[in-house]
C-alpha cells in the first residue's frame, strides 16, 4: 500500500463491494436501445430519419434516463404531467395556427360594468374585427371581458385549477379551445409562446407577475419581439402610476436600461392600443434566429437606401458585418416568399431591437416587387 493511501472503513468497503455487484446501467445511446426506439417510432408511422422524429427519439431517451436517476415519485409526476399538458395545448393551438392571437392579462376581480371591464370588451372586439383571436385565463373579470368582445369562436381559454376561482366563464366553458392546466409555468408558456401581442389590464399580484414575466422574456430575447400594450378604462391611472414607479425606482437605479421602456406602450384608450398592435405588423412579419443570424421577415422589401440607413442607425445591434436584404436563410422552412433583413445580432439591447422594428414600419416599402438576390 502506498504511504498516502488509507484502508477503507468497513462501511465504505461494504458499499464499494455492493456497487461492484450491481449490473452496469444501460446507456440510452446504446445501439440496441436506439434501434428499439426507432422501431417504435416506425410502428407509430414516423420516419426515424426525419428531423422531428429525431426529437421524439431524444425525448424518449431523456425519459429512459429516469430509470436510473433515482428521482422521487413527486418529481417524476410533475415532469410527466407538465409534458402531457404542453403536448395537448400545442395540439389545440395547432388547429388555429394562422390567425394572429393576442394574450390579455388582467384581474379576475374586475366587476362587470367597471371602466376596465368595458375597455377590455371594446379592445378585444376591435382586435377580433381586425382578424385576431384572444387568449385569456378563462375566468371572470378581465378574462371574461376579453372573451365577451370577440365571442366564443375567436377566443381561447387557458385555465388554471384553483380552489377559490371558477374554472371557466360561461362564454368559453365547454369549448374545445378551453385548456385546463395544473401548473402555472406550463400555462404561462402557452400565454406567451402562442401570442403575437400582449395586452395588460390592471390587476393584482398575478397580473403583475404575468406582466413582468412577459417583459423579462422579451427584454432578454427569450421571446420573439412583440407589442405589449398597457390598457385601462377611462379616467384610470394604474399604468401611468406604474410607469412613473418603473422610471423612478428601476430606471434611475440602473436596474433597467433606458431602451427597456420601449418594450411596452401606455395606450390612451382601447382604439389606440389596437392601432399600436396593428402598426407593429404593418411591414414586419416575424423574426427568428438562424444560428448567429437574426432574420427579420418583411411583408414588402425596403429600399436599398433605407437598409443602409438602418445599418447606420442601429449599428449597436450588429456584432459584425452589416445588414443585408435577401431571400431565405439556409435552414428556414416557412414564409420562403418573403424578403428578409438579416444581420449578426449582438443578442442584447432588445429594447433597441424593438425600436428597429418600429423604424422599419415607419419606412415606405418598395413597390417594385421582390426578386430575391442570387445566392
């Protein structure tokens, strides 16, 4: 025995011997395991070589890792229930993929007839008239008002099971588009991931939690850019007071950046809120990252001189190179007919990115038609 080695204590010796006697754990990337998983995928009608089916394989392998993770029952139950909730919710939303959707947050305690309730009814009706669907928490107060305006056909309900609140208002109750959730985090995911805009009405802790989470996701680039409008009834000062607090307590202390106030808009009234949301999509269509490239899809192309102007005005967003107007980037699969504004993004200053989109929408697009440049 080496001088620096010590004999194992009896307890440790027994533990080591027991470990040696245990069968080796199978790895989920073992060829035999992968072959079995792929056979199951094929049996369900999928192609194991398809990119989406490879993700199914990854999910199945992740689940199999739990066999040897020794997690407790409650943790495993949370994982499986949340996964089931997400799968089902995505399935329902997937049936209504094309219409734009706006998520409406606000208090469940707002009584009918209150100025905020009336403002939400007016706002959601105007959005429905513009072809949008509304997503609310499906309860009473502002959630019900957000369904009154568009009606049942243009409404989604994303309900949470709570002992002290009704499960669903009478407009959305019983509809296929009413989805019940056990967990707040899966419900919040649907609120933000399935919407192209968010409207905030006055509310309590829950409303402010949803407001701050939405702002944080957009501020950090974890959600795609979207309009966030703060709306309330005539004579209200809820959001103006909150805005002043944010400036005096957050901005002045350096806890948010000056450009972060561009992430939200204080609307004068419901019609102004609607106009702000619709203007965001005047020429901007959507955006995504393709590796390090930030790709902004446009409904109509910009003039070359406007592209040069944007490159100069928003140089702080560009990590390297410049801005290019072009056709689809390799790896994109949808909206391939739309022109793109592409640049390597620094992946910070998302408030400035929000202003870039406003600037694009203020520019007069080219009416000469669009022919993607040769690659």
